[in-house]
């Protein structure tokens, strides 16, 4: 298990996390980082993870987190704010559509990880 404290909250962290509080109790979080688009010639903000406790879904906690990050992207002159969602997660898809987000269906994500990553790197 990676050291989340070091990778998210240290001075040299390249990823960041925010926690959503309701009455001083944590009810959700987001992990994000900045990327770069050669298409736009600008940084972007990429949302890696968004989680809201089930009892706080549909009451605005997720929207508050997304809005905070959108404002952060605007403040930092990002050209876009992006994330991925699993194709079976219809409640999340419906939520993202409700805030005006659009699917980028023409893109397919490719990944190297674990042994495939190591094997390719060493080849």
C-alpha cells in the first residue's frame, strides 16, 4: 500500500487531496492533479478519485467538491477539467451530465501497469 500521507500531503507531492466536511465530519474526498494539453497549450486539472459517503449523496456534497475543483481549475488558468467514470456507474454518469459535463467517447484509455509495465520498460 502506498504511503498516502507522503504522496498526497508532502511538500513535493504532485497529486493533491481535499476533504469535504459537513458539521466538521468528513463525508467525502477528491484526489486530483494537474496535467498538460498540447491541444490547448494549457494545464488541465484531472480528477483521479471522487468519493462521497452514501448517506451524503444526492444532498450536494459531490456537487460542492466538483464545484470547488472547477473553481480551482479556473483560478489556475486550466483549459479543462477532466475525469473518467466507469461505464456501468449510471448514477455518476447522470450526475456528471446534470452539471454539464460531456463524455469524450472518441477516446480509449490504454494502460501499462504491474508486470506489463515492468516488462516493457526493461525490454
